[in-house]
């Protein structure tokens, strides 16, 4: 495969003796840094894993992003480093406390304590026609969440989704879980690309899709 | 508890015409007096507002004079979102394990009562109608019938109550599914929301679960068997409520003790991470998967003396 396209603002930099994905910004979780660049660990970030594996995310830098399942802000802080206005939705209060810290030095990262299953509770804040919806929610019904949030995405926007098999059904085979989720997803999206993220995240499927 | 943000305004969700900034004073015309009042109002709008669909809020805010330009709009959004989230986090952290315990106990009561009531209703209905199926599903079928007499009306009504109670059980399960990950993210990820809630309920709270040794967590819910063992009447129980976890139930009987011990150990660490740190610990989950793979591999190699060797 050819060298994947990285968005502007994401580079491979030599950090602590290793070439690593990196963005420029305030460190958030004790990640190694060099010259103002902070390493983006693909093992701690599904989106980082997708970029490292060379999925065509369509991200170019500077876009408007809706991030669902921001958790403590590990990944979304990197996103905000290279993107434009970034809306970070997280449902659980404890990680959201850390998300507030990650968001503090980033003036276009908007933290929202909201349930991604209920887009109507943040549609009065998040703008329409965002360029990318990034989703990493550890809950049952991940495809349903993506479908409900399709309303925010521009016609040519991208859904970047990490499906976690174990959140849907711990006992079923991941392949079966992924197929079911993709079927539901196809009702609202056209699937552009899928790739197993197992090298970095066991039993996760990375999905790139665009609205129907 | 998680619904409180959306609840009061659900009815006010109009056609999506209202952005969070509407009806708030604009940046330009504001004097210092109203500003002190504007910030909490903006935060409240972010927290409690709703809209059916998004709009081009930045453009609308500039057009309406709320902000002079997109930069100013985003600055004000940043301030409002940060304040709203900080307030909501503080409130929600108080919404707590105690609520989860109520929910899981109520769910068990609803389930037990629904089943009892359904059984009574279908038994009664069986004497009045042909082809009555047992259980909740039978009660649902009976509830859909048109009663033609006083007695039929009572039997059909009773079946309807049983079905409603079963609906309530399902709603409670859904609430637990949404709130357990907020109260205990690691524990819920490892055990599933329902088992996580049960463990918290059995221990009497997340804090007391976090303070229990893993051997106690392993047999939570098996108190009868444990006391029978302590009074010398039975062997020690290998597992309590954690038996419902696939890692225990899906492991062959010879290795279930090891599986239960490994799972209980990691559940204990998960509860501690949730109570003391509150952040996700992916290593914990990876460690458990690895350990379970090792235990289950024994069934393949099946060395006769491997069952207890190599345990911590």
C-alpha cells in the first residue's frame, strides 16, 4: 500500500527515538513530546490506529468535527490539534472531568456532557454540515448511534467509526457482530472502507463511510 | 438520572429553529451588569436546550447579532460549553451508585412480580379461553383479547398488568445499561452493565466493592453456600453472581474455579480504578483477556495436572 495521506497538522516525527504519529499542542495524558509535537499513540486511540493503518479517512486538516465518545479527551485532543471547530460529546461524567482539562488550552474544542444516542439534546449547539463525525462509543447499538448522528454530517462528509465487537455482544464472534452493525449502518451510510484494527485494538473494526 | 438534562425540555423540542444562543444578550450590547447573569444563562441553554436538527448556528448567531463574527461566536460557545459541562459533571457525579442499586433491585422485583402475575393471569385465562400460552408472552397474548364478561375483563386486565410490569423491567434494564457505565466505566466494560450493577448492589456501593478483597468479590451472591462451607457442611463455593459472566459460565467446569478467580481479581481492580480514578484502564481489560485465553487453552492441551498449576 502507498503511504497513506495524513491530514495537515499530523506528521510522523521522531519522538523519544521512534518515528511516531504526532500533532502539535499541549500534552494531555503524559504522552512523549518533542519540539512542541506530541506523540499520538495508535494503541490508545482508534482514530490514531486508523491513520496508522492507512485508512483513507478523508481528513485534510482544519475541518469541523463532531466527536462522539470523547472519553477523557485522549484522541479528541489530537483531533482538535489539527482540525477546526471540534465538538466533543461524552456521556460519562468522570472521564468528562478529564476532557475539560484536555479542552481547556484548545479554544476550538467544545466539551459537551451529552448522550450520543440522543442527538436532539445537542443539535441546538453542534452545527450542521460538519466535515467528519468520529465515533468511538463503547455501548450496545453503535451503528444505531452513527445512524442517528448522520443528520450533522455534510453530504460529502465522512463518518470515521470504530466498532467494538465486545460492546455489542461479548459472546458472539466479532465477524458476526461487525456484519450486523454494517447492515444497520448501510441504512444511513455508504460504506467506503473497513479494516480490522486488531493490530492496535483487539476485536475492533474501523469503518469509513459517507452519508447516503 | 441521566435523563434530567433532556427531560424538562423534551416537550419544548420544536422544529430545531432555536440555537443555544437565541434569547441570550448579544456580546456587543451587553453591559457589565447583565454579563454576570449571561454566563449561567448561556450554560443552562447548552445543558437544557434541544433541537430536532442542527443548523448553521455560527452564521445564524452572527446574523442575529449575538456575535460580531464567527470567531467571537466560537469564543462564546467555548465559554458556555465549558461552563455547562463543568456544572453537569459536578451534578452527575453526585448521581451515584445508590441510584444504580435502587434500579437493579427494582428490576429484580419487577421481573419476579411480572412472572408471578403472568403465571396467575394465564392460569386464569386458560380456564376462560382456548390456546393460552404460558409465561409473559402468554400474558401479552391474553392482554390483547377483547373480554366479553366481567370475569374475562378481570383476567385480561391482570394479564395486561403483568405485561406492563415486564415493560417496566425492560425500561429499568435500559436505564441500568446507560447509567452503570457512567458510575463504573471499567467494571461495566468488564462485567457488562447488569452484572456491574449487581456487584455494586451486593457490596452495598461502589466504594465498599472497591475495598473488598478479590476472594470476597468472587463469592458475592453465594453467601448461603459460603456460610454452609464455613460451618463445615459444604465445599467452598467457586463463584457467586459472577457465574453469570461468560468467562465463568463458558469455561469448562474443571477450569471454572481458575476463571472465577481470575475474573474476580480483575473486577476488583476495575472497581478500584472506577472508584479511585474514574478513568478507563485498557491494560486491565487486556490483561484479563490474556489470562482467560491461557485458562481456556488448558481445555485444548488438556494436561491432567494443568488445572491448578500456574495460578497466581
